[in-house]
C-alpha cells in the first residue's frame, strides 16, 4: 500500500444506509489511471462488489462526485455508482440486509490500473440501518410478531405500519431507516418468523387491525391514524387494509396489484375477497436463466376475476401509487391506471401517482445494490425484476424523499387536504 495515496470518505466513514457519501482520492501522480473497488457482504454471507476506472486530474486527485468512471461496473459521473452497481458473486442473488443491527459495511480500495493492480489505499464505510438513539423493540403481543422502532426525543411522531410481509420472515431495513427519519414504525411478519407458521393458505385482515391498534397506543405516537408502506404482494394487502379498516390516513403502494392476489382474504372469519391467481405457462425464459413473469398474473378486469378487485373507493385515507414502467414482476402500470380511473369515477381525488420510466420492480431505500433478478417464492424459479441500473438507482433516491414528505403531510393530527396529481420522473 502506498503511504502517499489517501482515500477519504466524506463527510464521515460512518453514516446511515440512505445517506450519500463523497469518495475522494489524493496523492496520485498527475493524470494517473487507477481502479477503485467496493466490496461488501450481506446478512447471508453473499459477497457483492463493484469497480470503476478513473483518471486523476493534474494534481493527482479524484473526486467521484465530479470525475467519471471510464470503465467497470458503471460508466460516467455517478457519485454513488460504486454502491448501487455492486453485483453478487453468484447469479440471481438479491442483497439481503434484513436485521437493522447489522450495518452495511463497504470496503473501498484504490489499485494501480496496470499489472497486478497493487492496492494503493483503502477505507471502510459503515452504513448503519438504525440511527443513533432509535429504539428497537421486538414485538410479540397477541398475534403480532414484528419489531417496533421509535425515534429519540419526546415526539409526538407520525406512525407508520410497514408491510414488508411476503416471502416470509421479517425485514427491518426500511422500517428502521424511516424511524431514523422521525417516524414511529412497526414492521410485521405474516409468516415464517418466530413461532409463526412457515407457510400460509389465507390472510386475515384482523392481524393488521390488531397491528394498527397496537401502533396507535404507543406513547410517542401523535397521529390520529397511521400510514402504511408496502411493496409487491403486500401492496394489495395495504389496499385492503385501507379500504376495509378504519385508522389508515395514508398508504404508499409500490408496484403492487389492484386485486387481492395469491391468497384469499378473510375478516372476522369470513372470506371477503377471493384470490387472483396465476398461469405459470406464461413465464418467458431468458438467456440468463431467469424468467420474465410480467404477464403470468391473470387479468383482474376479466368478468370472472372482478370479484378479486379491492374496493379502494371505500378508503378514507390518501394513496401514493408508485409505478416502475419496467416492472417485470407484473403489469403494475396498468393496475395503477385502472385504480386511478376507478377513483375518479367515484369522485375521489385522494391519490397521487408517480411513474419511473426505466426502474424495475424492487424500489427500496437508496444506495443498496441494484437487483436485476433473484429467486421468486411463488414462481419457484429466479425471475427478472426489470429496470436499468442507473435509472433505478435515481428513482430510489427520488422516491425515498417523496415517501417521507407524503407521510409527514398526511399522517398527522392535522391532516391537510391536497388535490390529486400525477408526477412523471
């Protein structure tokens, strides 16, 4: 390692997962070309890595905020490109950081571009999933199984229920980061966690009703109702909760379906919605070995499937519909257009809709590795999620800020009425 070359991470080598950093190199030769690498390991021990080739300026310095990657995992000027362009060593693996106590530790290093690529400098970035002072309390009360995150300070804070539920188990990342930004957040599991069954054949709204009441009872919660955030299958669960149950002021729906999918929905021991099912014969193989399943889900607007549509026109709260145009999991754009038309038909303007043209299915908190494909529990095979990495990463940054603004505006003791509008990013 060269004692003259210095690799700095600004403003600090320790930050929250959703904070940007500035990567700078100094002490190189004038116009020297070097390779910079980033490497990390997820909660399963899967290795993710990226690299970029950069040319120093006349002073022997590189600033990734301003200087382009000439080749490697991404090309061009992308301040956080080394993070979102990281790829797994094994194909079709998604980056898993589900436990908020485990930080995302990224090792950055600078190497000579020629020959063996001798390392010149290195630095470690510790990206925390939970902010200083945020409390993390596992919840096992009644039927609820999850984790409650509460910000430091007296509050009161708006409350959010995180339905990152399908696929089994419990995911804490999004909930802990929202709590770090000033929300009381309860993330709940639906199955495959603690003493819950490994699989389920039906879903009961009573579980979410119990979760909402638990969340509203928390000392630092200042909102009259709660917000909900969802993604994929949990999107239709969130729509049903908002439509059938009281106390939901704002719902973030990300790339979901307008109908109840996969499992029948029950309330007070009676079925209220049948399940919209799938035709796996419509799966399309790709050269990578992953399948395109965009049109596997049956059409909810066909007469024989209309009973599965969720009556969102009954909802009292506001909706934020988020659509990735290149979603290959299903046709979330068409589902959104149908919901918007239905709400307008009923004289409703309690929604906003955002569209990201080149983003894929899994829109998550920003700066994690982009995932083009991974195993799908229902399909039983690896599937394509869609999206172009650079556009997808930009969408995550934009959306994360929008989600927080949406909840702050609509989950409060004094909810401000706003008109419906559609934004294209």
